[in-house]
C-alpha cells in the first residue's frame, strides 16, 4: 500500500486535483438527478507525532496547522457548490445566446 509520505509533491497535487474533479462530478450528477449531494471521502489528515507536541511551549502553536477532516469536507463542499453555480450560470447564458 502506498502511503502519503512516500508520494512526491507532484503526485500529491495530481491526486488532490483528481479528488476535486470527482467531488465536482458527484455534485453535478446529484444536481442532474435532483438528489442531495452525496458525502464524499476526504483526505486523511495526519496528527503530529507526540514527540513533536511535547517540545512545544505552553500557549504557543508551532509548526504547520492542519484542518480537521470535517472542516476540510465543509470547505470542499462549499467550493464545489460555488463552481456548480458558476457552471450553471454559464450554461444559462449559452442557452440564452442560442435562442436569440
């Protein structure tokens, strides 16, 4: 099994792009079928090792901050909704242009 830490940054970026496309397609399909958008899997967020946590000073955050899986899912869902809205408006304009 491949772990996230064994992938290059280019591979991780590509995987993220593919995941976003999949989520957008799920939303588009749900919109076509008139169903609510399905819950989609989100990326695994790794916790900092305990050794790294122990070295931190009280009251100060060090290192890189991570999103919770729930927060990341909300952000992705919101972005997918915004893009779906943009595509719908673009399609409306294209249809209106063809009629006239």
